[in-house]
């Protein structure tokens, strides 16, 4: 079967290991073994598949390290290794693959550094490596990769200054850098990403204020900057976003909720808890009819609870605890 071009055995209950003889298929361009119960290591002979374009080994029980010979697959466009038990470092040789558009390493046990030249070919669109034990800075080639559409690096131990890490991405839709050890200030450049819908950098060591320029990325629907060390006010410009999910809790933000937020009628989830946000709770929140979660606890809100909050029939839970609110509980809420 040396003439075999495509092999699809995905979504079965195969429980064997990948044989070394797989490397004897020089014409193989597509190998789908995902969603099985394959165990053992990825054989180094897989690097002999010089015609390989699409390699999908996700959702198995593969273990051991990834062979450096994968870096010999010059025609490889898509590499899926997610949801296995792979360990060790990701081979730097992966950076030799200049045609790659999709790379998925997430939910394994990888350690060490990301490949430095992961976007060497300038074609990478989808890169996921979340839920591993990766360390070190985000590679320079990834910072400057203009082709990116989706990046997920959350749940690692990545370090480095995010003030300098990312530039302007004309096609970027989704990026998650949460739960790492990144530091620095939020770059104004995020506001120049016209297609960005999700910016998630929670659980890091970010400092400084939230840049008003972020409001220029008007397509943002999900913004999560929670559990950092951000200070200053919530920018008025953020009222221009398309927010559905807003998480800014566990920071040191101050000032009022911006009046421009009255236009954010698609909001479903708001968490501004554990900050220093003050003045009154705006009555316009009661007009956010899609709201299902509202947490304003542990702030410095004062005056009465607005009657309009009683109009939020889908809301559960509502947490206004640990503020300086006064007056009566509106009858609509009781």
C-alpha cells in the first residue's frame, strides 16, 4: 500500500500504538487517527512522510516526546496533537515548517519553551498550546505574525512583557493569554485589531491602566482582564465595543461605571467585583435585558440600589455585597 495517499481511521476505538511502519507510506498526504485510544509514542519514522499535508493525532492517549523528525515534513499545513499525554519540550524543528496554518498542542504535558520560529512562513492562522507547563517568553515570530486568527496560550507559565509582545493583527479574532506569568501594561495596539472579538488576559501580573484606544476595536464581544493589578478608571471609550461578556474583577480600578456603557445592551455577563469602583450603581444597567450575571461586590458603590435592577428578569446571581449602599431593597427585587 505504498501508493496510499489518504488514511482516515478517526473516531473509532483503536487502542494500539502507531507502528513505525507508518513511515513506509511516502505518498501519504493525509493521516487522520484522531478520537481513538491510541497509546505509546509518536514514532520518529513519521518524519519520512515527506508528502504529508494534514496530520491529525488529537484525542488519544499518546505519550512521550514529539519526535524532532516532524520538522522534516516540509509540506505540512495542519498539525493536530491536542488532548493527549505528550510531554517533554516541543521540538524547535517545528519552526522549520513554513507552510503551517494550523498547529494545536493544547492539553498535554509539554514543558520548556515554544518553538522560536513557529510562524517562520508567515502563514500561521490558528495556534493553540493551552493547558501545558510551557515557560519562557512568547516567541518573537509569534508576536509579529500578521496572519494570526486564533491564539490560545492560557494555562501555562509563560513570562515576558505584554507591553511589547504583540503588534497589530489585521485578521486576529480570538486571543487568550490568561493564567500565565505575563507582566507589563496592556498595549494600545489591541485597539488596531479590526476583527478582534475576544481579548482574554486574566490571571497575570498586568499593571497600569486600561488604554482608551482599546475602544477602537469595536468588534470585541468578550473582554477579560480580571485578576491583575490594573489601576485607573474604566475608559469611556469602551462603550463603543460590542460587549457580551465583561470581566474586570479583582483589580484596583476606581471611578464610576462609564455613562457610555448605557449603549451596551447586548451584555450578558458583568463582573467588576473586588475593585475600588465608586459613586452610584447606574440605573441604565436595568435596561440590559439580556443580563444573566452581575457581580459588583467588594467595591465602593454608594447611594441606593436603583429600582431598574428589578427589571432584569433573567438575572441570577446578583451580587452587590460589601459596598456602601443605603436605603431600601427595591420591591421589584424582593
